[in-house]
């Protein structure tokens, strides 16, 4: 059984639950109601409160996880952060616990790579295999689905949703939802077609990519209304599972879609 390694300068609450192989570096503060999974490594000068972290994660210096949300409605209610397995959380990242207007948990899935200075606000949900480049900022209640890549210095508006397998260019502002499988960029982001390279890297078939391209052209480059375009896509390409997910995302959005 791998032993825990806790530096003598670290302050660890007696209430914290640390699994075997956990390492806590110098000058860390591990507060109450913290649970850290097997072989996760916490570097120096990290503070963690009200958080569950899975196994095989790496948390780099000067990061804070689970501190109170930046929400004036929050009055000290019991909320949490839950982080999955095999995540890399680099320097100076802030991940806030939930406020009271969601389900009480800020959630991060598995196998995510978060680069330095990323901010994840209260009540956000990240899926799996997400890459967020330096200084990307998510406002409250943002949802990021699986296999999304977000470039550096991107700001995402509260309650926005970023669909799976999409890619967002650096220096972008995201005021509305980004459909899955697409690329987006800009001061007020707009779509620039499919994330074809990303889809190929994830082994999407040529036929699937072709169907998604046809659906994209109907939805965003035809002169049809959005409802007419969705009806046409369902009629012409409705047998494709990925096309179905594409138009379901668009139909269910609440903030509007970047066009």
C-alpha cells in the first residue's frame, strides 16, 4: 500500500479524508469536508475546501479549489466541488464551489487538462477530455461538454453551453451557446464551420463528417428560417445519430446560438 506523503508545513483538517498514495506539498491548506482520491498529488501553496477530488489528479501551486462562490446571493450555505479522475489542474487556477441557485455542486469530469490561470465559477459543469488553455474564464452555470478545446483568454457568459467536440479560438467572447462539432471565434463569437480536424482525430467516419457538413450548411448558410432548416435536416439526414445530437442541442438551447 502506497503511503501518504504530507509535508510538515501543510495544514490538513482532521475531517479531511485522504486515500493511499496522496501527496500534499509544502504550505498547503486542506480544509473540512475534503476527500482526495488515490495517488492524487497536491503541490505547494494549494488551498482546498468543501471538495471531492478523484484519483490520479495533479494540482499545481497557487491553486484554490472549493472556496466560496463570487455570488452576492450566497450566504454560506453548504455547497461543494466534485472533481473526477486523472485531471491536470495547473498553476493559479480557481474553482469555486456552487452557489444556491443550482444543484449545489460545481462539477468537473475525468481526463481534463486545465492550463494556468483558468477560472471555473460556481455551478459550472465540465465533461470529460476538456482542454482549457491559459486564462480561460467560465462565468457561473456554464456547461462544457466532452472533448471541447477552448483557446487562451476566452470568456464565456453565464449559463452558456458549449457543445461536445467543438473548438473555440483564443481571445474570444462567448455570449451564446456553441453547437457541438463546430468551431467558433471572435470578439462576439460566431461560427466558422465544423471542427473537422478535431472530428477526424476522434475517429469520426468520413460519412458522419459529411452528414454534419450538410446539416451545418442547411442550418447556418441557407436562407431558411431556423425551424424550416431543422425540419429539412431531420427529413434529409435524420438517420445520422450525430446529426440528431446536433439539432437537438440547437432546439433545446435557451440563450440562443452563435451563428
